[in-house]
């Protein structure tokens, strides 16, 4: 069988293993493995706090913020390394980092070493996430919204596959064992994914490999990261991402604590967790497809404003467990699509050649939001909760993130009026 030279030193045989859908499937599986590192954290928090009474809620969410910071701020470096050297070695390294980092979180009884372990897992997750998203966009240059939505769905909904398992492990064996077992299990699968997932040789080559018709180049030129930073529209895109990430990073780690305050029954919350993680991923696919049809900016405007309104509504219906479940689920259906919007809009406006690095830079916006949401907005909510009750506290927090989401939607309307950089 003929050997085809892939970009950055990766090689792959023609046929089955050179099929874009195989690459997409492998990427989604990898994304599913790192999903619980972010979304299942909320399932561990109550037991960690119970076993470590000296920890405060803000301190425990600082560990979550560390994970988000490491995962996102490592993006430019992890993207650059994979653009230059390929994916296999770094996906394999990611598996080791996830096993060591996530698996060891439960061994610590102090917040600093816990943050370090969680941060190590975050760097591993960065390789998988940045490489996976870039692979989707490179293999499907004509369907960027759809492909990035499917890939991002793996990250957004993967935790739904393991939420029940983690709940059982924590309840029967304790959170320390749950961290260890899941860390090792995720790493084994990631090592298998590392043997398959890779980038195509050039933009447009992927779709051409499974089509008899030649494809036109998607872009006339590509902007490198330094060139990208010199364009004004980059900062608008980045700011929009930060504004959306603030709310996402506030609600994700706090949703279990919020449910506890509103006395949501455990059985209903388990269903809610599965529902909103599934909706989080499904929304990425649905809105990714919509963005390919009606335009990226139009889809962002509609989705982000709807998301903001749902955030604001949540505390006012949370006394009803079923209303809580529905609003949380729909809110995450509208929140997750940001990760199906920003990768293709980066490719749309700056090209594919440096996509892993460029999106790695853009993706750091999630890290900025991850530092603000779990810490500052949580502290603000707790301040009002302490003085005026938990309902006021959650209302203040959700109102702030609702406003930031709506502001991001308005940003999309402004972005629509701005032309792409010259030559793209």
C-alpha cells in the first residue's frame, strides 16, 4: 500500500486510515477522555470539601481555575509544537500527563499541590484539545462549523458517558480512588488515539482524498500568530471569547453547589448532569451546522444573547427541581457552541497554515474567563449569599454572567461589519 507523506513528519497509509471521518472519530474519542477533567470536577467538590474542612469554596475552585489556566495558556505552545512536529508524540505525552496529574489529585490534602496536579492534567488536556480542534478544521476545510462542532461535542458531552461511573466510584470507594482509576483509564484510551489522529498534508487535501472532484483553496493566504495579533479584529474576537468564557467557567464548577443550596434532589441532579453535559455537546454540533448555513457572526449573535437570558433566568426558577433541570440543560445547549464558533472563525479570518498556533492563542481567552469566573464571580456571589442569602448570591452571580454573554453577542454584530484581513 502506498505511503502518503503527511504534514510535520506524520505518515499515514492511503484508504481507511487516511479518511477524514476516521480522523474526526479518533479526535472525538480523545476529546471525550479529557471532558471529565473539566465537567466532572463538580462531582468531586462536595466530597473534597467534606474530607478537608479547612478548604473554602473559593480555594477549591482555585484548583479548577488552575486547570483551566494551564489548559488554555499552554495552547499557543502546544499548538506550535504540533504544527511543527506533528501530533503523535504529543498526544502520547498528553496521556502520561493526564494519568499523572488527574490521577494524583486525590492524594493531596493541601490546595497548592492539588492545584499543581490539576494543572499538569490541564497541560495534557491542552495537547488533546488544541490538536483535536485543529485536525477537525484541517480535515474539513469546507465544513468548518460542522466539523469543529462535532469535535467540540466530544469535549462538551464526553463527561456524560462517565458521570454515573464517577458518582458510583466516589460514593463507594471515595474521591481519591475515583481520581486514580479514571486518570489511568482516560490515559490508556488517549494512548490509542495518539496512534491514529494526525493532520493532513495541506489545506484542502483531506477532502480531496475522499472526493473525485478537485477542491479550490479555501484561503488565498494565511496569517501567522504575530500577524494576527496586529489586526484589530483579533482583539474583538478575543474579548467576545473572554466574555462568554466567564459565565461558562462560573457555572460549570458551581452547578453542584448551586443545586445543593436549592435542595435539588440527588437523583434529579444526576439526571440534570447527564442532560446538560449531553446538551452542551449537542449544541456545538447544531450551532456549528447553523453557522455554516447562516454565517458565523449571525449564529453567535442569536446564541450568545439567548445564553445570557437563560443565565439570568436560572436563579428565579431553581426552587423547582424540574425547572432547574430544564433551564440548566438549555443554557448549556447555548453555552457550549462558543467552542464550535471560535475555531472556525479563526480559520475563516486567518487561514489554515498556522491554525493550531493561532487558535491556541485565541483559546487562551477561555483561560482568562477561567480565572475570572470560578474565583472573582464566585467570590462576589458568596459575598452576597453570606449577607443576604444564597438566592441573592446566585442571582447576582448569574446576572453578571448573563450580561457578559449578551455583550459578547453584541460583539458578534460588530464583527459582522468588519472585513476579513487582506488576502484571506
